[in-house]
C-alpha cells in the first residue's frame, strides 16, 4: 500500500507542505545562530547561509587549469611587404624672433 503511486504522491505533497511551513522559522533560527557566542557555530551558520544564497566558497584543493593551446610553429602566410628605399630629409630650421610685446 505504501508503494502505490497515489500514496507516494500524497506523502510527497505533505512533506512539501511541512517543509514550506518550516522554512521561515528555520531561517529565523539560522539568523539567531549567526550571532552565537561560539565562533565555530557562527562560522558554520554563515557558510550555510552563503550556500543557500548561492555563494559557494571555492574548495581549497581546487585547481585552476590553463586550457590555452599554443602552436609549436607559426607560419606567416601574408604576402611580403615591399621595401621602400628612401633618404631622410632634414626639416628646415626655423628661427623664432621674440614678439614686439615680449621684450
């Protein structure tokens, strides 16, 4: 009888109702325990609240893997650029004279 689908559905519905009703009091208990005298209790409650809020602390043993794949050889297939031969031209020297009002 307990394994029949309609009985299991009834139990699951009742469990969900009970848990829904207990959510607010449980949150109040966690909020009170956040200010507990024991630092260990306070820290564990803080971590639990962060996890519930979606802020999961990274595992200290986690490893960051760099997935950058670099080629062993680089083949430049661009057309060679023509070399333009030229001589540098010196710009003409400009002599500045002080303005009449600056003297």
